[in-house]
C-alpha cells in the first residue's frame, strides 16, 4: 500500500502496489491477481491500511473478483463506530474464512458481527525460529554496553505506555543501578504527520526531570527484521506497557516471546492469552509501582530470570513460522475444496496463494 505522498523501497518480492486513496488502483490489482492464476486472495486486515472510510476501498478490489477470500484480522473491535461496523459486516459477507490470533477475537466475531464459528480459525501470531543466545553474548556482538537491559520496541505513539516505564525507572534503578532502558523504533508516521516529534521530545524532557536520562537509550528509526531480533536478543527483560486493553495482537510481543524473553506486560488481550498462564508477568495499566516491582525483581534475580527465559523459549516453539504455516494451510485447502464443483480435483502439489494485499507492522 502506498500512503498519499509516500515513497517506499519495497523488496523485489513485492510484485505490485496500490495507491491507498485511488479506487481504480484496487480494481487494477484485482485484475492483476485474477490474471496471475491465484487460487484465492488472502487479506491482511487492519484499520488504517486501506483507503476510504474505515478502509472501505478494499471492496473495490474484493468486489472486482470472484476468487474466494480469506482474511487475517489484526484488530477486532468490540465497539466499532458505524463506518468500522459497515466494513466488518461487508467482510463477513465476502470472506469464506477469518483467521484471528486470540480466542477473545473469535468470541467477538461471533457476538458482535454474527460470523459463524465454522468460518473462524484461531491461529497464534507466528514468529521466527532463532536459537537461544545469552543477552550478554548478543550485546557483545552488537557492540552494546554490557549492562542489564530492558527493551520496548515498536512505532512510538501515545498508547504505548512509555510514560509508565519512565516513572518506574527510578525504583528499578534503586534496585539495579546499572540498568539501561532501550526504546527502539521510529515515531508512528501518523503522529509525525500531526505533530512532528513533539511526543518523543516530551518523553525525553520527562526523563530528564526524573533524573534517568543517562539510563535511557533511544533508537528512533525503522529496523529490518534481523536487526530487530538482534536487539530483542540483547535484552534481559522485554516490556510492553501498552494502554489499550482491547489490543488483539502485538507482533513485537510475539517476537520477544519467540526469543525467550522474560516479559512484563499490561493485560491487553494478546498478552493476557499468551502470558496469563505464568509464562510472563502482567501488571495493571499505568501501574507504576507494580511495573517497577515486576521488572526490578527479574533484573535482580539472575538465576530466576534465566530459568524463565528457557521456559518461555521452549513454549514458543509452537509459534514458529513453520508450525503456524502447517496449521494454516489445511484451512486454506479446505476453503478451496468447498469452492470446487464436480468430481474431486487431483491433489495440488502446492497451494498457490496470491500476494497479500496489505501488510501489518
């Protein structure tokens, strides 16, 4: 997708683009997909990717083809506004399969949008398969200071809860004075468009007021996947202090989990389902004392932190990409088999899936 005024250096794997606010571009993409010989269209859906009210330009593409449609929903809203509800109801009419990454999302699709349970698959967020490496070793490889490290990664915005972590840092430093808190990721482009870097500057100013500026490391830029994974691997504790309790999925949480990080998080939907069985520590939204205690106690307990990291890494093998692919493909094959009329077709050696028409980060 190309935002208005955007210019992107896509990798060679991208075979086509769509101008976000140009309906004709969606129809042209549908024609190109039809001509490609694709068996189905697999949509990655997030409000904000597609143009039009609540992203309804997507239907310019979907209505211009008869191919079956599967949709992975990265957000499911329990209380949508009228435009969002309109889009979801049209998706429910058009899509033969919805893939969601949390059980709560399945319940919301059934209760809020009347999607039949048979058309819903709950498949966890996938993650890369990396061998375990100690944070000390990775910090050496990256040339980072060898100090206990907390990490939060992602596009910086006002719902990420960074303020809570800043307020918790003095108590954490009382316990582990050498600790660094790394905040990695560019400011969200929509926030930059509205106010530039004013929000990041306000966080830097607050850190100075709290006397913790020397213990923060800012890396305000986009990173490719390998660089991101390296930084996660170099952290002792990963923190997602997000403020939205309805957040259905977090890619950064899934990646930190896959790398075996001890995680402290607020109880948004994805974190609650992933960590609520004791694999991580959940703290209340905006709860500074609880955040300081959860992070500080892990930093102060080297043996306990290492044991938890090993346990998390083992549990996360069920979420690596090959495993998630093995769970997903039978659902897509079943969708295609329902579309076939007449006698069963010969087995396909490989299922052909069109390029995703949108990406979520």
